[in-house]
């Protein structure tokens, strides 16, 4: 009985650790996606020949870069 309880406790802890790791991964991937969108806007601005579209794309990239970043709930203060 004690071995079963110990094994159950270890399994519970492993599941909790996995959930924490997945939460960190989701937060990281959100940041990566944001950076990719900004990079995509910059690349598109270099490709386009239309000066108005180029200015719009660069303005949007600049606006996104200046937005406050969400702090990960997993980071310490």
C-alpha cells in the first residue's frame, strides 16, 4: 500500500512538472510567433516596390516592436 501511494505521488509530481513545462513552452512559442510576424513585415517591406505599402509595412513592424511584451507567468519578478 505504501509503495502504491509513493508511486502515485511520483506520477502526480511528474504530471505537474510536465504541465509546467508545457506552460513555459506555450509562452515561449507566443513570443517566437510575435517575432516572426515582425520579421515578416520587415522582409515584405524590402520586397515591395510601392513606397506607400513599404511605409505601411515598416510602420506596422515598428508599432509591433514597441508594444509592451507580455511577461511570462513563469518568470520570477
